[in-house]
C-alpha cells in the first residue's frame, strides 16, 4: 500500500510542479485533469506488475556500500530532481537501501575513464567497486582482460525474470557463462532504443498515406519508405543546389542511425548455431543489396540528406536528423526514444513515432536495437560481497521494471512525448522488436558491427571487398572472446 501511495503522490507532486512552470501550451485546468487521470488509473492498471515478487529473502547487509561505476549517472542516482522519472528512481533507491540496509553510491566519469578505472583497480586487486555499468558497445572488451566474474557465480540473480533482457540468455550466455548482462536497472537501454520519427503535418501536405496503417498492415518496408520520400525535396534557399538550407524527405546521422539497419533488416553480425555458439553470419545473400539500397537512398537521393562531413549544432556528422527535425527541415528522421520525451516535445507540428522499416514484406516483424551508449552490467573479480551485489542488483532491476519503466513508458513518454494514441501502439511494436547481438556487445571497435560506416565513408557499396579484407582479423577477435568463455 505504501508504494501505491508514494507512486500516486509522486505523480501529483511532480505534475503540479510542471503546472507552476507551464509555458502556456497546456492550460492549468487541462494539465490538472491529466494529473487526475494518471493518478486515478496508475494504481489500478499497474497493480499486477507491481505485485510480482522478486523472490528475494529478507536480508540485512549491515550498512554495506553498493558501489557502482558508470558513465551514465542517471541510471543509478539522478542529479536533476523534479522530473517524475528521476524522482521515481530516487524512491526506488530509498526503498532498496532500507530493505537491505545498504547505501547506494555511484562513481561516474567518461566512458574511457570508467573503463580505465575498472581495469586498473581490478588489476591492482583493489576492491573499490561492486558493479560495472559501462557502455555496451565497448564494455565487452574488458572480458578478455579477465576482470569479471560470470553472473552464474552470483547468488540471488535470476535471468529468467521479466526484468532481465531475454537476450542476456539467448545472445550473451555462452558455454553457460554470462559476463555482461542487460537488466532493467540499465534504464538507458530503454530510452536508447532506436526508432523513426515523421512530421504528420508535412506528410499530409505531401499526400502520403497513413504511415501507421502501413506499419500495422506489414507493408512498412524500406522500398515503401524510398517511394514515399522520392519527391519530397524543396530548394528552400533557391541556390539551385542541395544543401542544409533546403527541405528534405529524410535526414539521417551517417553513423548509428544507419548502422541500425543491419538489425532492422534481420542481418545481425553474429547468431548462435545449433550448438548454441555465436558465429559470424553477417555475410548473407542480401547484404550486398542492403549496402546498395542504403547508399543509394541516403547518399545519392536528392530527397535525402546524409553527410559525414556535415558540422552542425551537435557536432560533425552526428545527430543530423535531430537537428533538422527540431527545426522542421525534414519529413522523416531516425533517433532514439529519448528524443520524444526531451528534444521533440516543443515542436509546433505533430509528429509520429514508428519502427524502422522491414527489409521486405516477407520479414516477419519490425526489428530494432538499443544504440551502444546504454549501460550493460558486470561484476569485477575483486568483488568481495557478492551476495549483497546479487541481491541488490536483482532488486534494483525488479523495482525498475515494476515502477520506473511504467512511469517513463506510460507517462513521460506516452503522455508527454507522443501526440496521438496510434504512436502509443507503435511504441509497443518498437519495444517488442528490440534485439541484442553478441557480435555488437563484444565488438569493441574490432568486429564488423560498424561495417556500413566504414564502407560508406569511402564512397563505396562493396561489402565483398570489405569482408575479404577484414574477415580474418574479425574472426580472430571473436575467437579470442569465445575462447575466454570456453
């Protein structure tokens, strides 16, 4: 009962604070009504989820410190108070600390410094932290350094529970061992999920069909996308050339946004074989076509804009789509779900959230990934109090799944971040299509996860040449990792 009261109070208090600083886009009466609606339905709709037991016994760890080293402090202890998601995380921490008699602490730094700190302290035998929550795209490299304990050796951790990503077992467990795991305590793995956005006002203006209907009917494919935007271009500045001053059908970051198509098109880097061992499978019958289609669309298409050399408000080549979409200079773009709750909430035009398109209609479902900056969890070999680490980590993952995710997903994202009920349906499709790839988590800039960037930066679509030049090196890289697991 206390959790219910805290949850409802938290919503009301936070939303009232929002009312006080409201800019005028929503009047006070309308916002209060929204608060009342959320508060009245929150406990009823989420009771079943909140009542799921984490099956942990009564434990008292005598005031022990639970020390997390990470590059995303907000996953552990938010620094900005007054936003409902951050406040919910703080309530989660207080409940866990009281329940197990522990103190949650965080050491946050840059990605490079966090990895160096973790490696250096473990090498010296220093028991200076309990949980490593590093950047997923590069943290796999510390496994072969012999710095981590397999999660299977940690008491109280149950990967069969809902708050652990299914991929932790399906993709990241090899020879019965898991060194890096994705649990809901890694809150960033939710908001870093890749999706697409489109300007609903402009879509209607250009006579496009209902995009949601295309998604629901299974007809939302890359060829369909290409056809819809082929005539969406306007030389706004009238200089007779394609440049950032114009309006485009699609604007994209040339890095992660395009890399995601490997998984959206169901063409992962590695996939487990019949024996349950990941093997290199990126070279498929369709990979050459994938390269050709993507390059033709993003780099040779007058209606699309994607440039490795573009330098904008967010840096060279990065977050181009975010910049153009924020300033209403493109119809479609890619991005993470986080953009909905942060960057796009103030847009004048209504926008829609949709999944990445399928490769073709024969592909069974829409697929995506969480981009590599999200955290992934590991335990250092120097850890002494592993029972405490296991119990507290399990509880943090469970409470995040039960309380934090619903607040973010159902309130901050669905209520504040989307403009129509159909987008909420799209969010469920996007989340159901998240996949994880052993080859990506253990890439460490030495695998093939970023091959599209490498190929396209050279102005090429020749995957065969790239594969021939890099296959031996990449196989050796992954073999070394699998050897360590074995």
